[in-house]
C-alpha cells in the first residue's frame, strides 16, 4: 500500500511512498542483526569518526534537511533550522562520547572485578511526528555510539527527514544494515518491532496510551524499553518574579511548534496577587506571535499536523477563552493561539492537548503552587519564575518532574539528561545519561589466586 505525505500548511501531497508491512520490518531486523557483530567490533575511535562524519554531513545538508522538516511538519523554517543544528550537535556529542563511557574496577577479595558496557544488539526506535529528526537523533546517537544496530520507524505522517538521514548515514560510511529506516504504520511496523524476538530494546517517544501498549508488548520478550511520553507541565510564576520577562517567554513555551511539544508548559500557574497583571502581559505577548507561512523567516507558529489532530484540539476547547488569536484563511490545518482561564480540575488542565492552548490557573502560596503543579499524572518538564533563590530550589526539589528550568523555559540541551517522572515515562535521553539506555552492564571477576 502506498502512503501520501502531506504538507500541513497547504494540504498538498509532497511525496508518495510504499508502506512497509511485517515482512519488510522482519527484513530490516535481519539486516540489522547481520550487521551487529561487525559494528560492535569497530574500534571506538573509528565509530566516533563515522558519527562525526554523519554530524558533518548533517551540517552540510542543513538547509535541505530544515526545508524537508518544515514542509513535512508545517513547522516554521527558523525553528526547523535550529532543530537540524541540534541534530548535528547530538551526533558530534555522541561521536565524542564513544570512548568516554568507562567501566569500573571494584575492590573484591581474591581477584579483580571489572565492569563493561556491552551493546544490546538490534534496537527498534519508534519516533513521533512533532520533532521527527531531532527525536530520532536523540536515540540514534547513543544507540550507535554504544555499538548497537538500529531499525528506525518514523511516524507515518513525517517520514521524509528520517529517510534522508538514512541516506546520509550511508554516505558517511556507516555500514549498510547498521541504520535501517522502515516507513509504515505504528500498528504494523511498530508493533512488529515491539514483538520481534531479535529486537533487544525499544526506544519510544509518543503518546502515553501507545507507550503503555509498548510496555505491555515488550514484556513478552523482556525487552529493554525507554518511554518518553506525554506531559502537562506547569510554568509556575511567583509574584516576586520578573513578570515582564516571564510573560514575554511564556507564549513560546506553549505555542512553539503549535503546542505539539511534550515539554509544553501548557499550565501557567500564577500567584493570585500578580494574576491580573500577568494575564494582561501574557495576552499582549501572545498577540505578537507571528502565525503563518512556515517557509517565511519571520513566522513563529505554523499549522497543526493534520485535520484529525486539529479536530482533537478543537474538541478540548469548549468554553470561553481569555484570548483567541488569528490564523491564515484557506488551506492548512490551522488552529489559533488560545488562552483559557481554568482550574486545575478542568479537562483543559488535565489532558495533554498537544495544540496551541494554554490554561491559566491562579494559586495562593508556595504550598498551593506545588500541590497544583504535582496534581497531574504527568511529570516531564516545568518552569519556576521567582527572584527568591531559596524558594526556586525548594520548589524545584518538590516538583515531581524530570526536567526543570528556573527563570527560563528551556528543557532540552545536548549534554544534559532529558526524560520524565510518572506517566511521562522513564529512562533518560541526551547527555552521558543517554548511553545508559543503550548498553548493558556486564560484571567480570578475574581470580588472581594460584
Ligand atoms: P502515537 O503515540 O500514536 O505515535 C508515536 C509513534 O508510535 C508513531 O511512530 C506511531 O506510528 C507509533 N505507534 C502507533 N501505534 C503503535 C503501536 N501499537 N505499536 C508501536 N508503535 C506505534 O502518537 P500520535 O502521533 O497519535 O499522537 C497522539 C498524541 O500523543 C498527541 O496528541 C500527543 O498528546 C501525544 N504525543 C506525544 C509526543 C511526545 O513527544 N511525547 C509525540 C507525539 C504525540 P504512526 O504514527 O506511524 O502510526
């Protein structure tokens, strides 16, 4: 069966591809399995060199990859350029990390005890449509650095950048079979990877619902799994914060990527005494977001990924709004920036809307802020805005979330760990922590007696 890939900003077809089924998935796993012994045996320095070449090729194809991503996801070209820059940096980082994840020697009686980090084998990487190339690189970098071979399944809606990356990997000299990209449905290709006896691990990013089924599926073969799932993160603004700065930054923490971001700070919690002033500043800042043609350098927000997703987002916003922005007329899966005054019990504050919709929620004091922020099944990211350093750290320690920023909304850096608490998943990506999920600790005891 063929698959038509759309540009969400124009609804035009930009590619038609053959969809893989179970047989093609099995063939990719066979290739990855066959390539594994030679790839794990490549010397660390040479594996690093090959990843470095891939990073350099991504840099050389920077504009091409950014355009593919912008057209396929509908994301503004300026954001897509930043993301491709990060992809190159991720491969540079893991190129340098190949020979820096050391084992240990442990004092024991009668001999020497040492640990090794062994690759797992074939890993299945299942990625979503919101940051297709970025999220692929967060998994590919550590997986390849550790000596695993890979079958990468991009989302059906956004397979184009992963396919191009697969070509660049070959051009970089990474041997055939080491990185295999398989385009097809999650319920077919993804499910087969989850079940396949020769796949040692699944690295998954996507919805909590599918993450749950992946976790159930891997139980049958006791595969390793890391899950990076949904979020409903809180942006906590205390009255003593630099309110102008916090309000100017807040819209980008929700409306960036049209809100299709697991790290979106989609619950904005504001101390009651500063609430009215903050609300005014927030609306003014949101009004200035440039929504429109993703190929224009000045655009800050594009459309949603699909008509179906737009219907889902619209279905969650059912009451009065504090602010509702404009969108271009005509074709495209547009949805306006929307701010809703809410309580934490409202549906809009509980569900991951995954669209440009922010819930503005007042709180009374520090204890109330912590209680509301933690009152969610998720725990991925979040922010704390205050000029009181002690309070900032107290609240940071009290929040049940994996990635926090103080007086900032940025979550993701190449060299620092990223991942969730609670139903936002487990396992860490990026930084040196990312390597833990793609290697197994082996303990070896060597007797020196006799
Ligand atoms: P999904 O969780 O359905 O998709 C993520 C990936 O999993 C895709 O590659 C998908 O394939 C694949 N997949 C789907 N079903 C299975 C399965 N049974 N076994 C294995 N893999 C599978 O996310 P959606 O794209 O449907 O988005 C739905 C919601 O999920 C969003 O509205 C948002 O709330 C959340 N989400 C969270 C993300 C995050 O970054 N944490 C990213 C994306 C979504 P395919 O799409 O090709 O069918």
